[in-house]
C-alpha cells in the first residue's frame, strides 16, 4: 500500500501540495523544487507549480510514491 496524502478539495496545485507536506516553505519555492527534483503526477512531469493534483492521482516525488485522496468529512 502506498502512503496517502489527503486534500480537502477536489484538487490542489502541486505548489500548494509541496508546501502542505513540508517540502517547501513558500509557494515561490515550488518552481525551483520542481526543476531540481523528480516530481511526476500520473507519470507525467508537471508543467508548472499551478498544475492541478486531483483525488486518485499517483504522485512520485524523487523515489517516494504517494496516492492523493480527498478527505472524507462526516457531519
């Protein structure tokens, strides 16, 4: 089983996600991080820091593999 990253909405930008999981400190750091690390969304290189990541996407960051899941909220 692959580790899961939970998001609140239907999608999140790759820049926001990298910040959420603590790999960058600011959104501006996303561009540099994407240029200097192996990051793939469903085996495709993101076009930029605003590329959307959605529920069910497979995310590869360097040698780590994650599944993106939408948080389930119960009222």
